[in-house]
C-alpha cells in the first residue's frame, strides 16, 4: 500500500542520514529506495525522504514498539 511504501522510504532515508550506518547498510538502503521510487509519486517520495532524514532514532523505536503492542 502507499502508506507502507512511504513508511519504508522514511526508514530508509533515516538509515542513510544516520552517522553510524555501515557501508553495506547504506548500499542496501539505496538499492531499496531505487526500487520503491518508481512506485510512488515524486512529491510523496521526496516528502517521505525529508521526514525520514529529520527523525530521531528514539522516535522511530517508540513508533515500532507502539505498533507492535
């Protein structure tokens, strides 16, 4: 679904923006983003990337824990 793709873009953009990301993880994140990009509109993709780049790890963990509860 569109929402799941946006969420994936956010998380992958966070991975790319994080200082502790390994080269392998960065490469994989870029690959996955390139696969997702054609599936959603450019404005939605760009907005999701900006949101992901602005996120904090603590907030992402809180979201994941809340979703799994």
